[in-house]
C-alpha cells in the first residue's frame, strides 16, 4: 500500500469522524460514499489477501439496480440471466432506459447517483438502471481497476443483450451515462454492441488518470453511440481534457475550478468536488433542459489558452446550444459555459466568459495545494 493510498484512507476516516452525519438511502437522503469507502476498500483488501481469486471473480458480483416511478427509492436488483427477477420487477420496455455507471470508488447508492436518478424520475416514466461494480471499484489501485474496465463493459453488454432478448428493448432508447471511469466503460460497451448502437452516451467528467494516452479503441470515442456528449469539470486533476472523446464536448468554467467548489456537497470527497460537479450539472439539466446555455467555440485552441470570446466579440453572448438535457439534442463541436456558485447552477441561455479560476485542490481541508498533486499527472 503506497503513501497516497494510506492518505486516502486517513482522509476518509477523518472526514467520517468529523462530520458524524448519517446517510441512508431513502427519500431525500442517500449513502455518502465518503463514509463507506474506507471500510469497503479495507474489506476488499482483506478479502483479496485471504482469497487470491477474489478480484478475478469480482465481475460475477456486478449487479444492476432498477428504479422506476413505482419504486423510486428502493432499487430492484437485476442480474444478467435472472429472468425471474426481471419479470417480477417494474421494468417496462415501453419506457426509455437510462443506465448510469459510477467511477472509481463509487457505488450505486451514492448521493450523486441518487441526484441523477431522481432527476430522471421527476420527468416521468423511465427505467433508471444504476450499474453497481463497487466490488471492483473499491480498490486502492486505480491502475488495477483500469485494466478491468473492458471486462466490466463486456458484463454490461451481456446485461443489455439479456434485456433485448427478454424484453425486446429498442437500443436507440438506451442512454448510458458514465461518470469518470464509468464514461470509458460506457464507450467500451458501445464498441462491443456494434453494429448496433446505443442511443447516446453522456460522459460526465470522463477519467484521465490512466486514459490520456490511449487510442480510441481503448477509451470513450465519438463512434461508440449514435450520439456522444462529454461534460468536463475537472481537467486539472481527475478528468480528461481531450476534445476527441465525443461529438460535443462541454467545458463549464473552462473545465476546472467550479464556482461552488470546494464543499459542493458533504457527501463526496472534498477534493473531488470539481470531478463530481458534472453529475450534479447533468441532473439539473435533466430537470430543466435549457438551463445550461453554452457557446460554441470557433476553435479549441482558445480553450487551452483560456482566452475565448463570443463569436460576435465580447464576453457576454447568447447560447448556441444547451448542455445535457432530456432527451439529449445532438450537436457537434467544443462548447464553453459558465455556472453559478449556488443551485440552480445553470444560468439559462446567457453565456458569460469568466476569468479562469485556478483549482484549489484540498484547500478546505489541508494547508497546502500541492499535496498529492503529482499523482494526478500520471
């Protein structure tokens, strides 16, 4: 176990003891990942020591939590091949299907997933399915889980094929919404499903820790669904700054230093506030599809230099498109938008160019902004 891993465990433990807040997954409440990650990671480490095959068998314990308007707060667990559970569930093939995939150290019952699930169900009848691969994701080693993303994607594809076979679902009605590493799982699944294609993939701050140098065959790419959209909120640390992952790439506040961070929510790690912001922005856009107006950039070079202006000149302009939404509207290109520091984060169809905010890594918890910074370069 390296120094970074020990520090992660220490941070989680300290935050758990300091906040002393109980989260349970019920109406208006959820399970804060910051409180359970330490015990889950430690348990997985112990299990892998006791049973060397524990991690190898991890994919067999992936499950899919179904939420609908008939069971909005208690998920029905589905598994590939379990016809009985599927028939007993509230799954309805006539409703759109939205599949959410968490990232490293995530779980299906996290507050961010609850926000996304509740947003979709607020819009009417949906099959919201949250993939739970926490038995693998709760691992100290990110490189180790990165090597298993294709296996998780293959498991997801088997599940989707199972739904096609048993419920005759239309693949174009399926959106896959992935956060962090979950974005690349979505992309890999999209590749495996071809020549059939998913309706859309929404990549929420797609991971960049191990994926920056990979070719399109091994990461999210525009051809992985009929439409692929990416929302980048933490390009400095955990996210991926690439413009080549999607048909349309959105960079709220230049893709870093989100106005509400740190401390966007006490339910996620403090230093990951920017990284999780994409999830909450997406949830807000589902409830109000025209709340995140964005400006299309004439070229992506100005994004790297933080010196973009409106196409008509100046620093305030009318939106060319809207980020996220339900259903998503296809578009292409690179987009900038600004947000507010308090909910609602979106500001409608007006875009204001802002001075870039330097990311404040761990500033609310630690006196130094350089702590662990080197880890995120690799």
